C-alpha cells in the first residue's frame, strides 16, 4: 500500500515539475540559434528553430504558406506511419534533436485530427533502457509531410546499462521494504 502511494506521489510530483518547466520555455527563433543548426534545419525543410531558456532546442517548424502547403523548393521529410516517423530519427533529424549514438526513438502514441494532421509522440531509449525527462512530438500533415518537431532528446553519453544486481535480489529487497512499511535498508 505504501509503495503504491509513494509511486503515485512521485508521479504527481514529476508531472507538476514537467508542467512548471514547460511553462517557463520561451520560443526563440532569432539570433540565439547557432548558424550551423539553422543550416542543418534548413536542409531538412525547417525554417524556424525554437530554443528554450537553457538554449535547448524545443521546436522545428517547416516551410509552409498561408494555405498550409509546403513552400516551393522545400525538402521536408515525409512519413506515413509510426515506423517511418521513428526511422526519421536514425538520420539527420535525430542529430538535429540531439539524439546520440546508442539512443533510439519509438512511437508510443498517435493522434490524428479531423483535418488529417497526425501527431506522433515518441519516447527515447538508450541501449534499450527507457529515458525519462523529455519527449519529442512530430506533426505530420495529411499529405505525409513533416510539418513540425517539438521537443528534444535527452543527451546521454557513456552511461552503463548493465545491471549491478539480479532481478530476483532487487525484487526481494523491494518486497522486504514493503513488509517493513516502505523503508529500504
């Protein structure tokens, strides 16, 4: 019982933190975006790069006219399903959002609106271990053209993912802690 309450409280606290952090983000598509990042984004068909207060990228916006169609000469990536959206991150788009070797993106939720636009929420994993702390959402138009990418990957380098204890010993310790009132020794 206490572990369940602790888990719910922890999730609520983390959710509040994420909401507060998101509220503090500013969109800066101006002079603070490095020229190399702007050029890389432009090669992929994005003409605006948004940064948060910490200088981390939080949005890539595509080249579209008032009618919502891609502007002439635009080379926006295309994707028509979850597998193709996830595959975009194995190429230059992955580097643009800060995905490093050893990390992958997997679609975890898909929502299609009445106008045909589809939003893919992706989660990051590092060497098969889920990464918590940020998310990426890809907006794809009804025509299959990637219109925007929101968020960025968590930067992870050289972190060991080999377990230091067996699953049985961890389970046993958690069970004993639950029996002692939630105190882990």
